C-alpha cells in the first residue's frame, strides 16, 4: 500500500526499506531508472521500496532568489514517483536544523534510526550533510558501519549530455517541448484542482479555468512560462484542446502569484473544484504586458487561431 509521510514515521510505523534519496524535480528518465532500481532491490531483499525527498529544495532554502525553478508541483512529483512502483515517500522539511546535520548524523538519525534503510541508492554526484561535505564515498563508508548497502546510479544521457533537471528547465525556457518530453519519458503536464478566479476572461470573451502551480507560501518560480497550445484531461471521455497562459498576468496583475489559465475550445461548463491535467504541446509566445485589455483580447484571439492550427482543429 502506497503511503506519503510528512517527516519521519513514528517508531511503530518504521519498516526496513530500500531507499532512494534526492530532490527528484521532474522525475525524469534518470530519476526513473534510479527508482526502478529501488523497486527491484526491495523485491529481491523483501524490503519496502521508499524515497526520501525534501521540501523546499535545499537551494531554495539557502538562496530563494537564485533557486532552481520548479518543473513539477509537489503533488505531481509524488504522483510520478508513485507511478514507478514506490510504496513509501518520506518528505522532510528542509530547514536550518536539517542543513546543519553532519554526514554522520544525517545517516544515523535519518537513514538508520528514522527510516530503517537497508539498501540505499543515489545519483553518482550525490552530496549530503552540512556544507555538502558528504559524497558517495562517505555514504559507502557509513553504510559499512551501519550495515546497509549503497548503490550509486550512473547518469543517463541524451544527445551527448546527461539528462538532468537543469537541462529540462533550459528546454522548457526555450519552448523545446520535444526534448522535455523525451527526457521526462512522458508528456509534460501540470495537474491540480480548478480554482475560482476573477472571472475577467468572461468580460473579455474567453472564459478560462484557473489552476495554482505552486502553493501560495512558496518562494519558488515555475520552470514553464508563456502561452501554449494544450490539451486538458479529466473533463470527459476525451481530452479538450485549448490555449493556456502560465505566468503572473502582468497586464491585469496577480500579486506576484503564478497561475495556469486555460481557455478551452468548445467547452462551457461549471467545473470548479474538479482535478484536471493540462498537457503542453507547443509554445506560442512569451507572456507580455499589454497596454490595454483590447490589446490583450486581440492577442488571445491570435493565440487561439494558432493553437487550433497546431492541434489540428478547424479554425
């Protein structure tokens, strides 16, 4: 049975596990290979398959302004990890106390005492402990001391470079969705509940559904932005085509909050609260601030026409 823990489990809930450690932003092909290794190791050793990850991203904690942009929301990350067959996900809040742990204390308190890790896998460039002072050799040494196996996972390459979250962020910024999808091993998508908005789209003639990309308290920014041709899943037996804007709506203002706003073609129903998935197919343009709502309306009409052409619809 799959289970998600916020923090370490209670003593009575602890169970011997095969464990993967990492941030897993994107849960790309490299992450998936590591997670499949955990699942196989757990089956062969009669262990629970588990993941240890952190929220927020450590770099976001130390320097929010220079933190990597988020590829996935925490919800989508958890879902992608579970799809790899992982039974338990442990999410530790990355804070001052966690950042100060020495490599020894990180292993003893978290992996051994807290999670009962018996087999541990990490990426070959894994660093841990205060000031990133621990590496794979440190982990192997501590594994021998505390009697757990350590497996370093080599990187997976695409076009002569290792697949990484950083490369996916760069490809998203460039609108190269084909490379993003290849490195993810699936179509890039954002999912979440439909929220009540300001209903400005109705007055402009194009009703939208609104989704929050990141929680309000987060200081992170999304890795994707701009206007895209999309398909929305979860509203019926087939996906519904549309055009979506990802950003903070500079023309009308959003108090700095990043939103995903999608105008659906040939769809007009009240669906607030419904959970939907938006898949991105082609970037149309960057988000921009218009001088008037009339300019915004004209731009959206042009976006709709271009998106319909891309998605193979009658204009």
